């Protein structure tokens, strides 16, 4: 009866188009994976199930994955909690810089960590050889369980750390003063007062770490060797080191999706149940410590920083070392760069062309998605909101498998094209971007939009001329963050590239697998520099630091 | 200038009635205020007129033309919001120019009109500032200029002063009133502040529970409130409960201590029954004769003081004292009070509706 109740306008069309895109690009491919997992040669079969549980070779990977994941989660938490506690409660020299570096180590390409620890502690690693030369024995191997746990822990501590720091910022100093006035101080206060306050954050952060560690592919692939985890099993059954069994790979992928989905739902349930709402009127003033305590907290903070940054430094140094048949030999030069320059130009060119195209599409789609879901509540936008979160729950490797399954045959063939790389990268990042822009729009006052409309502007004009420019700083820093994750993404695109669409991160992976360690180090250095420049840019943007805080 | 007619207007939120069959006429060029406590439906009604809220039933018409289905953008309204709602990335001048831009008005004319609008709210010197660099009062001036510059058919204001401090509020309401008079634009203004409503309005609609309780000029609704709610909401008042009695063909109420009031002439209803009498604080004064009371306390406020006293009936009455006594009354002091009959309003104690002769509906 009125203009509002019908509400079929351009935005409904946008919502329908977005839904269609999602159904085609994500839901349909994932449904295909699901069908493949229980269908062999066109008939329904639980062959995957039987195979998986018939041999320790297969179900063992699940045990391995769970062991790794639990260890990584607990270790990350055990390291991150004191780190956040010290950096909030006490004066730490260079605190700001240290926080930035911790964030930078989180944003660095994940698999470079694994590769770098191989350079340090691998069979021909720098430390391995040093120990062998000086003491005459071989230090314990980095390959396998220990290596995976080490690399993933160092990678994921910053994630929990940023969550914790975010929570700390909401703790009002009066809560601490109140407990002090009741005679509870020091560690008792940390345990009795602070921990319960931070508990929901700790839990939420831990479960995210759990999912990340569980779904990580690059690290166990590079450093795991015989110690195979579930993602590695999926990869090897899909590309077929021994035998290609796509149905089996699909079945294992479904197991992974079930596990991650269960953890996400559990996390959501816990967070919703235990929400503590706090806003700090006065945030905590760090205290100056003296004597051995002061030295101890500095040693802890900088000790962690050294471990977290070591891989990055090692990679950069290694990139200048001379190599022979891919292995490092004595002497330093620019040969790794010069020798691989043609590849380097190709990788860098692809990284930029594919990455920027994906980024542009991502930002536009995320803005439309956020607008439709925030401002146009309805059954359609509700569905859209749920679908947006699908790539958040489904690991990148499985998205890659789904896309390759759906688009390597049948009506639409996209595998190996520029388009599929762009689509995959955009899809992978979409939940994060859409969420952060939606959060910005939630905070944006509706009456500003109403003011524009009352002045005669259409809804579209309001979006383009008022909302987007007003949110531009936030959208821009979100885009830079997305750019960093796009250029360091590996697992999603692993099945989708060919030589003409190979990006830097895919190049590094290929070179490491091929044993070309020198070229890999050079490429890693370039990727690292690119990442650091982007992060530096982000820090300089207004509100950029906030964008990094998860 | 535009006249607005609302007919049997209805709005529901999930089964809850927010506006119930409301009829209202707003005259051309009038400064019309919707006044009421929070949740009374005044903002809902304003947003229905603006086109931001849907209409469940009834019609809204501008100059006789029903605009129910017209989208907000096509209604040619200027709106001023409580939180200013300036576009944060645009300067004051660009904010004001926005509405002209959507109307495809040429650069030269646009610049001239922006200049004039900012001048009328005394903001021309700050036209290149971003909203973030302006104070609340300055932002609201820009918002007012932005709403006025498009020469809207109707100016809508939703609690435009409630985010400002007390002193600025008084200053701003003069600016608003002046700008509205100069432009001669029909204006609908929403507020919960009765003093503000009295100060700016030509007419006021007092609303409660989604219903219009009374429409009238500020003086009318203050002096002759239609019901107990209006009497208590507008200004301060004391409510005394008394039985009306027939005596020698006259209708009288006994106030206390043998003091009776003959209300045959003022009250329209001739039946007897329990009544509530609204006694404004300024209708009470201490005198040599009258009803007996005992002082509870006296608060000195400079120009006058405020006294609370207990009547022999046990009711407490509050009134103003302008005398210059050397010392304040103390608790327990005996006083004699006289009531100004012409300033009293009588309500039916049961339904709270005015029983005054010629009471407005």
C-alpha cells in the first residue's frame, strides 16, 4: 500500500544478483563436493567412509590433526596470555613498536614461516650445520610434529594476542582498583578478577586458532614430511601422489567442514552465552616494574618477538646466499634474484593484476553485501548474510577443490583462467570484508542517510555520495588488509592456477617443492617486502591500526 | 506554503499500536509542535509525514493531495535531526549544497543560495569547516541551513535541541523561530520539552499513548487543559480531589475550613460527583483569610521562593511566594491560603477529562 511495504526496487535486484552469484560460485561447488563424497561412479556409496576408517594411514591423519591443533591452541594461549598481560599492565620499552611487529609477524605469509624454519633447522639448515660442525652431532629433527607445532604456534600467538589486547582495552582500571581495595593484587587478581573478565575473549580466540590450525595446509605440507594431517591427505588424494581419488578427497573435505562448522557453532554459542559488556571509561595505566621482574618481562616480550621475526630475517638473508642446483652454498650475491628474474616479473605481475582485480571486485561486492544485509533486512538478505559466512567456515583448500570440481567440466569451464583466480581470492576474503564494512555501516547513523533522502537523493545516490565517502577511511584500511591476505593466500588457489596465472605465493610454494630454495627465498623476500610496505601504508592510514586489531 | 491534513492515521509496530486513528490539521505557514513524553508516538508521526515510516491506514495529504505513496525523496521536505546528521566528509557549505545538487540547480545559483542560507543562521564564517570541527550548536545551525536552502514545502524537526546544553538551547530556539518566520515555511516540530514547545510554537498538539490529547495555542493548553494528563504535563500543577455538591441550585465545592467555591458558572456539567481541581502554583497566595495549611518547607530561588504546605485534608500543595520576608518560613508554620478561582481547572475524577464550560476536545 505504501512505497515501503512493497520495497521491490533496485536493491531487491542487487540482492537477487548477489544471491545468484553466491549460489553459483560457492554453494553449487560445495554441493558438488558433498555429492562426490558419497557417490562413486554415479551410485551412492560410502566407500570414502570405509576407506578412511580402514587404514591408519588415513584415519591417523585425523588423530594427527587433532593432536597438532590441540597442542597449538594450548601453547598459543599459554604464550599469548602472559604477553598481553605484561604489555598491558607493565611499562615495556618500545611497547608500540613491539605491538606493530607482532601484528606484522601475524600478517606475514604463513608458509614462509615453515620454509624458513627448514632453512634454520632442516637437514641442511644453518643451525643444524653449525651444531654439527661445532659439537659433531645432529640436533633433533624439525620435520614432523614438532616443526608443525612450532611454526603454527608462532604464527597464531599474535592472533590470540590481538584478541586479548582488544579485550584488555575494554577493562576499566576501576575494576582493578576495586579488587586492590579489597586486598586482591598481583597474580591472585589476574586469576580471580581479570581471567573471568577476559574468558569469553580467550575462548573465542582459542577456537579461532583451533580452526586455523586445523585447516592449515601450507605448514604441514612443507615441514610435516611423514607426519600427515587431514588437509595434506585431502591435497594428496586430490592431486594424486599415489592414486587420484577425488571422491575420497571430497569425503575427507566433508569431515573437515563438519569439524570446523561444529567448532564455529560451539564458539558462537559460548560467546553469545557469556557476553560481558564493558566499556572502559579509564583504561589501564601500565605500571613501571623494577629489578629482576622488569628484566624478566622484557626478556619474555622480546624473546617471543625474536622467535616470531627470526623466520622473516632468515628468509631475507638466505635470498642473498649463493645456490647450486637449488641448495645453498657459501657466498652471497644477487644471483637468486637475477637468475629468476623472468619468473619474478611474471609472478609479481600476476600478483598485482590478479590481486588488484580481486580486490576491486571484493570491495564493491562487500559494500553492496553489507548495505543489503544491514539496511534492507528481510528473508533474502538474511539468507545472503548466512551464505556470506560460508567461506569463513570452509577452509581455503576445500573452497579450491570445490571450485575446481565445479568449473573444470560441464557448462562453465574456468579452471586455469584469470577469472577463476580472481573469483577464488575474492570469495575467500568476502566474509571478512563484508563483515567489517557491515560493522562500519551499523555504526553509521541512519539519520544521515535519511537526511540525504529527505534532501531528494535516491538510495543509490545516498550510498555512493554519502555513505561510501563517509566510510571511506574504514573501507580503505579494510581493503589494504584484504590486499595483504590476498597476496599471501596459498591454499585456495593451489588447484586453480596454471603457469600464466601463477602468483608470488604460488611461485614460492612451487619452488620449495621443486627444491629451488634460493629462488624461493628471493620470492619470499619480495612477497615479504610487499606485505611490509602494505602494512606500513595501513599504519599510516587514519584508523589503519584499528583495522589490524582483528 | 503547505497545509497538511492527517486523516484516521494509524501505525502499528508488531501488533502494538503506536498511532491510533489520528486526525490533525496543520495550517499553512504554521509552526506546529508535537509535544509529549517519550513513547507517545510523536517521532513516529513525524517520520510518517517525512516518509521514513510506513502508514498502516489513513492518509496524509499536502495541500489536499494524498502523498502516502510518494517516496520521501519526492516529498520536498527539509528535515532537521536530533543528532544533526551532517555528512561527515563534507564541509558545512557542501552539506548545505547537497539538496540543491540533487535538484540539479546550477553552480552559480547554488553558491548564492548556500551563502544566503548559511548567513541566515550566522554560519557564513565557518562554511569550509568539516562537521567534526564544529560544536554541537554550530552543527545544528548548518543542519537548519541545509534543510531550509531547498525551500521545502515542509520543515520537519525531530528534537533538534535536545543534544545541546541549556544556554545554547534557548539561543538556538530563537534562531529556529526567526528563520522559520522569515522563510514562512510550514513547520512540524517534535519535542518532549514543554517549555521549548511553548516558546516556539504557534500551536501545539499534546500527545500521549499514540493519541492527541489536545491541540491549541500554548496559552490555551496551559490555561485550559483538556484533561488531567495535559494539566500535569504542561507546567506544574497541584491536584486536589473534592466532591461537587448541589446547594440551593448552585454547584459548589468545599475546599476546607468552610471555604467553598461556587463553580456553577465555570463548570459545564451540572451533575455532582468527585472532581479533581488543577491548581497552578501561581494561583495560590498567602492571605489573611482562606484555607489553613502548615508549611512543609520553603526553598529560596532568588526572584521568588517555592513553598510546599500541607492542607488539613492531608494533601500537599506547592506554590510560589514573591514576598520579601526577612526569614523563610519554617516547617510547621501556619499559613492561610487563597486560591484564584479564575486560574483553576476542574476534571472529572473518574476519567480525568475537563468539565469546564467550553473545554476544548
